[in-house]
């Protein structure tokens, strides 16, 4: 796929991927400590928000037409369908992964009830639902990297 198209989806894909791994990591820690996954909901909300950003980025990709007009009226050769397929495939897989993670969360919640895990709320978590993390991508001179800011630390 052309670099410009890849750049357009890079940040939303990294965000979905990072938040998905954070959810899985938190679930793993909850299982290890035998605590109910009480602080996972804000992470899932953030991941779902990231999926919506990814959908928006996908919709903003140019259509696979030989030529299209820009907002300024210029005629530009559009990307070939074969250029868009790999990007759509990666985005689709990331969205599917998050769907599978939702099923894993439900299973861990059921396990925690059946195995009588402690209903423990971490000291730094709040009772109201709010985002626990901000994920920002940066593509500076040092190359691409992701910065995750954990609130309350």
C-alpha cells in the first residue's frame, strides 16, 4: 500500500493494538491475583473508542477509483483496490481481535464469580468510569513510538 495510505491508518491501528494488549495484560494480572476484573471497563471503553477512530480513518481513505476530484477540484489518480486491501485487512483483523477480547473479558468475569475471586478495587482506581490511560503515537525523528500515559501514577 502507498505510504500516505499506511500513515493514515497507522495511529488508529497502533492505538487499538496497544489498548487491546493493555486489556489482556490487566486480565492476566487479575487472574494471577484472583481479583475480579473491576478496573477493566475503562480500558475496554478506551479500546472501543479507538476502534471507532479506526472506522473513521478507514472511511476517510480515498475510494478505489481510477480518478477522483479533491476538495479543490483537482483530478487525482486514486489508489487501486489492491493497494487498499492490505490496509482494510489489517484493520479488520484488529477489530476482530478486540471482539475476541470482549469474549475473553466475559469469560474471565464468569470465572471470577464461579471461583469466588475477591472483589478488590485497586487503590488507584476510581469508582466512576473514566479512561485510565491515554495512548499517543509519535512519528518524530527518532522513528515511530507509542507513549502510554497511565492516569493516577
